């Protein structure tokens, strides 16, 4: 059955595990003709490097054609065309629409008006469910489990949509979250309420040092989201709040992994890239396989279809 992906909140544990298994199939064999004859549209109303390119690579490696735009300034939106009209038009051309938009709720709205599935590639500070699937895949690959992990989220927890989506998805796996952020960028109260409602343990910290992170399984660093600030003076004040330095890893667990949705600005010292803790570039690489799974799922292609696929190109 075809379906949109607007938020990860509605996905059960079984559905998440099913998608991770599909991603694993694609990691083993990314090149196939499963989507031959399909057209995938990527509509990016906000800048992106990884999300757009990995979705487009995912579609291309599965034999689909890709249309779309990376810059809304070249579209008829500049002449006043509404989001609804744009979505209705593109639905005439594509089988699935991957959309990033600066407005929270834009993906939900698009999914309500579109006759084809919508994949939310990030809506404002709200949700980024496809990032969450690659984050979960990365966590599972590095830790061997999603259960009972200590996950430390650092930086911009107010505007960082990736931490919001990850928090919701992890509710099935009994995590303990540690939130490390300046007051101005603290995890919003409604996500803390969400934790309370779903019996998710969390601790809030102001300090960010070797002792605080010594118990982490996953250290999830985030960029301060400059584009969400209405007051750039406030951005300047908080932008360098938490920089992970190599010496701070001296007490880290041996299998601890550092994730970051990227782009990185000034959150992780470059020398850390060469340590075994750094996993952010592999994490971005996992986005290809997770997004192949998501496109297929939205188009009604099942895990059995992928397992029985005879179109693999090695
Ligand atoms: N992680 C992420 O969303 O990166 P991009 O903004 O480059 O797509």
C-alpha cells in the first residue's frame, strides 16, 4: 500500500525494524531496477546537501528518474504559486514527492492534498523522519541493538528537527536521554512532556565535559540552526556553546560513537575525525540505504519484494 512519511511518531517498533531490515538489503545490493519506470520528485524549498543528494542517489540506483529543484527561486513560487498548486502540479509528473520546506507542518499539509505519497525531508524545526531512519540504522550497526542505550544529545535541541524525530522514534527502545544545551536552546517542553508520557528517561545537563559524557553509547552532536533565529545577536551569543574537543573523549566508552546529522560548523574538533569514535561520515553514507527503503515503502514495495528482487546489478 502506498503511504506518505510525514513523521516517525506513528511508526511501531515492528515497522522501524522492518525498514531497517530493508535498508540492510539495500546496503548489500544498492544497484537494482526495482523502480524502473517510476519518477521521483525532489522539491527542496530549503538548502540541503546530504538529504537531497542521497534521496536522488537512492532513486537513481534503483532505476527511477528524478525531477525537481534545489532552489525555490527558480520556480513559479516566485510568481505567487501556492504550495498546494505546486504539489498538485508535480503529482501529475511524479510517483512520489520528497519535499523539504521551511514551514513546520508543510509536509503534513502536502500529504493531505497530494494524490501521490509525500516524504518529509525536513519541515522547519519540526521533524526529519528520513534522517531518523538513517540515525537508527547507524545506531543499530554500531551498537548491535537499539535497546537500553544512553543517548546524549548536544547543542541546539530547540530548533534541531533531527533530535526531535530521533527522540520520538526511540520511545520503543527504552533509551536514557541526556540533553546538553544552553537555556536558550533547551529541548522544548512539549518533547519533555512526550518523554514523560512514554516513560522515556531523560537528564538535563549544562556542563559538557569528559565526566558528563563518559557513560554515553551515542553522542549526538548538532549544529546551532542559524536560519531559525529571528534575532542574530542571540545566535552570535549561543553559536559556539558546545564544542567537542578530542581531550573530552578520554573517559569515553570504547564503543561510543559520535553522530552528527551534518553540516558541521563548529561543534566537533577536526582531529576527532581520525578517532574510532567519529561515525558522522559513515552515518551520512547510511542515508542512501535508509532512503532507498523509505522510497520503496512509500511506493508499496515490500521487504519480500526486495528480498525476492531479481533485478540486482552487481
Ligand atoms: N542532515 C541533513 O539534513 O543535511 P542536509 O541539510 O545537508 O540535507
